[in-house]
C-alpha cells in the first residue's frame, strides 16, 4: 500500500460502520476495519484514537458550532431561540451525512456502552450550550433549562430525520421541532380566559 491513500479517514469510517452494523461493535476489531478499507491498522490510528472515535470523533467540532452560533446570536433573541438556532446550525452540518448518521445510530442502538457514550455526548452539548448562554449574561436556571430543553428537542428531531422515508433535511426538522415545542408551551386560549 502506498504511503498516502485518498480519503483514508472516510474509507475507514465507512468500513467501521458497515462492520458495526453487520457484526456488532464489540465483535469488530481495528484490524478488520483497516482490512475492509484496504488500509493498515497504523493508518487507522492516525485518524482515530480507538474504534469508538469513528462514532464520536466530531463532537468537538459540533460543540464549537453550537458555542459560536450562540455567541453570534442577536442580543434580542430569547435563550431558547439562541439554542434552537445553534442546534439548527449543527444540524445543517450533520444533515449532509444522512446515511452515515443512520448507520451510526443503528450501531449505537445495538450497544449499551455506545448508548451511554451518546448520552454523555448529548450532556456535553447541553453543558456547552448552557455555558455559552451564561457568557451572554443569561443566568440559571434559564440557561440550563434552555440548553437541556434544546438538546431534548434535538434528540426528537434527529430521530424523526433518520427514520423518515425521505430526507427532509435535518436543519428543517430541527426548526419544525422547535416550532412544535413553542406550540406545546404556549398558553392555550382556555388558560388565557381564566
């Protein structure tokens, strides 16, 4: 094999996902991933610290998008709108890789340890969002509540997106989900009349 292989990281990620879905995460080795991608184990470790990183490696970049979007939000926006916009921006990036996201979710759903890691990733997203809101001068419990609620809405939107028959676009589904959240929390006409 040559020293440089085009799209080695992408090939490794695709090979890993295929094997995780076919055989299960625990029964897949790094050697098998590298062999399926036509690369070496050493090449695998140039891109990933371990085989879980194939599934969770982009978390830092995703958190940066969230934090940057909240930081750039207009001061007139509500905390939940800032969170919604940040998650929609992240969704625009994730949404470019629907098939990868579907395979990733199948692999995670089949493994309890990966499910735990996914929950930790989501908790880290909520923490990053809450911290970004606090830096904007939004105090607790509002910052924490907006961040946690936003991540819950994101989870629902993501699930809708990956299970839908057609790709409606993750960003769009996230925005629709936040609109539904607003409708759920809006006072009803009956409550207003009391």
